[in-house]
């Protein structure tokens, strides 16, 4: 979908680590109509943002576990209706699609008149459409895992109209078998699937606590609603 179809845009905050990913995710979400911000200043979240109005809070994979636990508890205390999302990867397009998948479901029901699935054995997207729809399928994957700025690329696999019934969209061989994802949009209904899991060497980089300094320092990011 190109924008959120309500008069009041969903408010989204992304709490992560990599400056480039955070800024790119905010740009994508704002372009889709969300009121979005991002920060890597974990100890400043509750001071810098009014979490009482948040709809979605996304955590990046390199946010320390104890920090996530603390922020979940404190934000939920202030705003019981907020939804927490664990980001699948440091890829802005994946983060934005996860938010779209969550917020879109709340507006048009869980199926939206379509069934969308990923066949991991055949590496194919399977669709069952109750009515004709426009379908886009994008593959996204990491090309570099070096902190503090992971690199990624993407490929538009399919973009076109499909009629009522069952359809299969195979992924091309160039989509790798690790750190890869596929996003599927059927009109306004969005789904995100993991194609290849993150390497263990990458997941082991995640700090175990706020005092864990295993990762290099990063430039601070604290976006505001007046950033454009």
C-alpha cells in the first residue's frame, strides 16, 4: 500500500543501532504515510519521545536483551495499547514491511480476501486470491554483516495483476540462502517471510546487556517529527 488509509497516521518508533538503517526505515515509513521516528539512544527513549501515543514500537536485533525488556515494561505501563515488533533484520525495507503487515491487518482483517504463504522447500510464494488483485513480490538480503552498518540489496521479483485463484511466484536463484527475506503485497495486504536465516556469527554479535561493549560505537540518531 502507498499510505495508511486513515485520517490519523499510525505512530511508529524504531529503536535500533545502525544509523543508516534507522534513517532509511524512517524515510520509507514516512513516505507510506506513517508518523515515524527512530533512535539508537536507548537510555533516552522515554525522555525523548512521548510513548503514550505510539501505535508500534520496533526493536532492532542489536538492542540488548535487558534494554528491550526494560523498555517493553515501561512503554507498556504508559501505553497498554502499543504493539511491540521484533525486527527481522537490519534492512530498512524489511522493517517497513513488517510495520505495514501489522497495521494493515488491523484495518482489513487477517486475510484481506487473500491467502499468502511461503513454500520454503520450493522457495516460492504461493497465493490464493478471492478476487483479482495487484501483486508485488520483493526479495531483500544482506550483502555485508560488518557493524555498525550492515549492507543490503533488493530485487523486484514480480509486479503485476493476478486474477482469482491460485498462483505461484518462484524466487530466482540469485536470492541467497542466508540473511534473506521476501515481502509480498496483495493490494494493501502485506506479508514478510524469512527465506534464509541470519548466520549464527551475526546473531552472536548481539549485546547481552546494556554494559556489553562488544560492538563499535555508532553515530547518535534521534529523529523528530520535524525532520524532513
